[in-house]
């Protein structure tokens, strides 16, 4: 089968060491490869839980945060899949946790290690993760909490940039050789053309009609939102149940992202830097998706939230809980329990 992936091969080369000598996976090796990915995603969730609200909120809000991290609908599917998304997820969550630790203790050695190692791991996994963590780190270093002041902090910033640059060498090589950091192959384009041949009528999409950029922009967020549910054949109350909790979490997160977007004044620098990085990624994501639509006529099937998971898994629930903490205690208490049940209920609805 032709290879359609345009990511660095390091993740898959390492996993190939677990395959039999002939390179053909058996049932046993597939199970082992899945368990490796479960471990990667579990470590990522552990890092994400490290951002759990502390002094500024109460226990019900902490429970909301933990539920919003652990019970992400797509994570249940992604975590056991054999995909470099799990490596990117671990890198992004480690990077975010390292930044949080540095906001509390500027010279925290573990925080520095996690920020640097997470950035490198995410960059080695895939281009989208490299872009997001790179922008996140640059934005974080602009905040009062992250801005280098001492010689030691400047040295760390230098090492961080150097390590990230080395991790991005595969993209530089692809750019020089093929004119793009993520070169498209015939097999890659074929995936998009295959979706075009479906003549999809999903979520208002009309096949065989080339759209203007403004028309496509109306479809793209719908697909990005609906794809939070890993099943696109679910209708009625189950679909609503899957999307209800994540929708409220996202709506609660937006005010915190907006207020902290001026990162040099941000009270919550990790959320502010992550919001900027994910917004930048959304622009690039939309531009690439529209480019592929113009090239192949495909619907925005690539508008999937998993591209944002390296930062979003931890920072969206964190931002939502910061917004919750702004609310009066009574209102916060009234929202916390039903919101937790809604988030947990998404996984139960999928299980049916």
C-alpha cells in the first residue's frame, strides 16, 4: 500500500522494532503496539492532570477539570490507536505542564526539563504539534512568568530554541527536497479524492460544488465541532449527549483565552500562550483544508479536534475552570455537578 503519511518517520521506525523479523504484524504485536500507545496517552493524561486547579477554586471545580481531561470522547478512541498523535499528545501535555511549573518556581529544573523535552517530543511526532508547541513556547517566553531575566534563564531559552530547531530538522529537509515541510504525495492526495468520491451529504455538505473561501469557512467549524464525536453516524439524543459536556467546557474556556491573549499582561500565562498557539494553528489548519478542497473537491473531513489535543487536552479544561472560578460561589456550585455528569455522560453515550 502506498504511504500517504507526511510526518517524520521516527515514531513508526521505533515501533517497527517491535514487529516480527518479516515486518508483518501479528495479533500479538498489534496488541503490544496498542499497549505502547495506551502508555503514551496515559502519561499525557497524567501530565494534563498536573494543571488541575489549586488555590483559586474549590473541589467541585477540580472534579470538573479532571472529568473534562479524562472523559474526552475522542481520547478514548485515539489513546489505544497506533498513531503518532499519542506521541504528540504526550509532548504537548509535558510542555504545558513544564510551563505551569515554571510559573510557580522560575528555576524549577523539572519544569525546564518538561518544557524542553515536551517541545522536542511533540516536534518529532508531527508538524502540527511542532507548530503549536513552538508558538506556545515563544508566547510563554514573552510573559512576565516566562520571560528570561537571569543568565541561567537566558541559557535555558537558548538551549530550548536549539533543541526545538534540531527536532525540526526533518521538516527543513523535506522543505529543501520537496518545497514543503509536509510534502504531499499521490497517495496523500488520494485520501482526499477518496472522500470526494463518497459524495458526502453529511452536516449540510453538498458534493461536487466548489466553494469560495467564505462558503467553506461556514462548513469548516461545523465539521470541527461535530468531529468531537468519534462517531459521525450518531443522531438524536446520543449525539447531543456526547457533544453537550465538551460544548459547555469550550464555551467556558473562551473568555479566559480572550482575556489572557495579551500574553505580556496575562494573569494566566499558560492559558494565554496556549490560546494564541491554537488560534494560529486554526488559521493554518483552515487554509490547508481549503487548499485541499480546491485541489480535490473534498469536504472538510480533516477538520478534526485531535490536531489541537497536544495543547487543548489540558489548557481548554484549565481555561474553563478559571472562568468558573470567576463566577459567584453559588452559581459555580450549581454548574459543577451537572457539568461533570454531562462530561462523563458523553463516554456512556458512546458506549451504547
